[in-house]
C-alpha cells in the first residue's frame, strides 16, 4: 500500500526541448514563422509590428492607435467587426507594448477564409473614425482621473519617469492635456507608417493547414506592400540614481513603494543569472522579501521584485503597499535584504529551491504549441535564437553562492536605486538619509 507520509522520489529536470518553427517568406518579404500541431483545434495568428515614433516619442499615439484598430474600416463599423468575429466564435485582440503593437486572431481553421479578409481591411484600410476616437479619449481621461487618486498608480508612473526619463517612449506618462492633443490626422499618419509588411512579423501556431498558409499568402503576401522601409530609432534614456521621491498623502492609510533602477536586457550574457538573483530576492512566494516583510513582519499582503527586458534597455523593480505606520521600517528591511544578498553567501539549500522553481516554471510554461510559439516570440523580439533557452537553463543550474553574490554586487546597489514613496513617512531622518 502507498505510504502517503513518505514523499515520492524527486528527479532533476533534464533538457528542455523547444519546438522550432518552419520559417517562410512571402513574396512581399513578410517573414512567417509556423508552429504546426495537428492535434490542436484552434489556430492563432499574430501580426507583430515594431512601434514607430517621431522625434517627440509620444507613446500615447501608439497606444491609442492600437485601441482603435478594430473600430472601423471602409466597409465595416466597429459593431459589424465585433459581430462578425463573434459569429464565427473567434477572438481578435490588439495589444500595445513599449516596443511593439500586435494584432492576434484566435479562430478555427475552417473560418479563416472568412476572417482573414477582415483582418486585411483592418491592417490596410482602417478609418479610425473620429466618433470612436472621441469616445476613447473621453473614457481614458476618466480612467486617468480615477487612477491618479491611487497611490500605487502614482508610484508606478513616477518610477518610469525617473528610471527612464520623461522625454522618451519608456518614461513618458500621459496627462489629461496629452489626451486633448491627440488628433485623428496624427493617428492616420502613424497608421500608414507602422502597419506595413516591412515592419511586420507573422507567427502562426496551432492547426496550420496548407490551405491556411495559402490564404495568408494571398491576403498578406502579394498585394500588401510598403511604400518605404520603416526606420527604427533608439530612444535617449536619462535615469536618476539614488534619489528618494516622496509625495505625502495626508489621508493615506497605505504607502505605495517602488524601488529600482535601469538594468540589462535579455541580450546581455548575465541576464539569466540576474533573473535567478531577482527570484531569490523577491521573484516568487518563497523569496526573501516575502518571507521577511510579509511572513515575519506582517507589513504587507504582497511584495515582489522583477526584472524587465525591453528592446533598448532593461530595469529592475521592487513593489509593495504597506501600512503608513510601517513605511519607514519596510524601506529599512528592503535595504537590509539587498545588503545581505551583496555581502553574504546564499545557502546551497536556498539555491536549490530557486533552481527547482525556475526549472519547473520553464517546464510548466510549455503546455501547448502556443506556449512554444510564445517562447520563440520572446527571443525573436530580442533578435536572438532559441538557443538562448539552452544558455538560460545552463546558467540557472550552474548558479553558486559565489555567483549570486557577484551578480548582486554588480546589479543590485541600493544606493543607486530610485526610491518612490507615495503615502506617509514618519522619520524625517530616514527621508534625509535616502
């Protein structure tokens, strides 16, 4: 009989094998990456575009353009587009990020012949109606007014302002006046610059039939052309270092805290090791910040740290909300945990825990063909190969106490981090020190 008081044996996770795409190129030069899985009923088609910016780098234009993509073409209004997608049980989602805008279609293979011409219209002859733009601006101004009353929202936007600077796509945050300055003419101009085949990559995953590829080629590989090649310009980033930005809220019950600094991105050889050390610090439920500040001190329900990768840079951040009576103590404890990470060797048992967590997370994230496509998309957008994941797993499993300390010393310097506090602090001596 099975003895449930005895844990089953554990085995190390071996090599993780990622599926490679079939790579095609349509007549117009559009690159296509195909992940075929005949057992999958759905197909997912992603049109991915690099964001295009003018010299003013106003990301609000790009996010507004993404939101308005489905709101009207020369043949369909927004309701008709929504009804047609719903009728065929499909799902169509535009998505905006710092560096890219994507349009993703989930559908059954048999309905692609009906829906692909609609997507073609959206990407080539959208009208971006003024009525829909007015509604978008009104709604988002109302959302912004509400969000500006929330400490965590203020802390997050202040963090981006100071870690990247306020004159570029990463650090510029919207104001109510900025929404008033958006014009339909500017959006139409950006639409024609951004949504071109020379600025697009197409990832198709799921049950990808030859008929579907032929339909995609007919719709997006022949008469869809680029008037000119889109040129991408790197932003000029200007970070503050080591400052405390404190905004007192007299009626606050909680303080929102954001701490962080610019860092490396996925292209850097140290990035997997950086992710490992970040996980140890605050990247999962068993992390040091969670154990100390939530479980032992009871200062907060949740605290975590993260590292982010962007096309032209990276960042690390620590975020939490705590009672106003423990704001100062929380900052002291965060600094203490970072200092321990930099000056003391981590126990081998703790390193094994993080290795198992990260390896298991990688394995668990590959539950379908769509997951394999997502992993590929991450490296594609960083101009890297799938072999990155071999490097990632090798680095994770090779981490030692000495390596953790070395990475912490190199990339986790509390004195260089921006500290954002929106709420209340009691000790002015601490404010002065920070």
